[in-house]
């Protein structure tokens, strides 16, 4: 019978960074790799600062003291629930934009 692990139950056991990715090894054998651009502080950190992480809650998350960054495993497994990712631009609120004063081009027959 197959079993599944709730995304919030997976624990980080190892963390590393490449030039452009955060790589997290989970206790269930999965490896999660996400873009560093999702985490600007981690992206701007030195390689030494990126290596200096510690587990939070026994591995439910990771903490980087030198850059004051905390990342949960759940946010890596379900980023759409935790992060504002690039996508369609939100509709502007407030006053509508002024219409252009250029005359419209109408096809003449």
C-alpha cells in the first residue's frame, strides 16, 4: 500500500546552494531545488554565509543567522501557498489611467 508524506511533515537534513539554486535534501529522500532569486537575502549572501545554516523545529525549516533568513520546508514544497511568485500583473487599484489624447485611427474606406 503506497504511503504519502504531508508536505509539512518532511524535514530538511541537508542544505546547499549553487550560484543560482537552493538545494534542500529531505529526510524522506527527496531533493528540492528552487531558484535563489526567490530569496533575495540568500541570493546576496556570500558562499560562507549560505553554508552557515541551522535547522528550525528539528528540520521543519532552515535559519541563516548572518543574513536573518528563515525558510520553511513547506514553502519550498508548495510555493504557491507561501510566496508571491512572478505571474500576471495584479490589476491596478485607485484612479483609472487617463485616456490617450491621440485621435484614434479609424480605417477609411
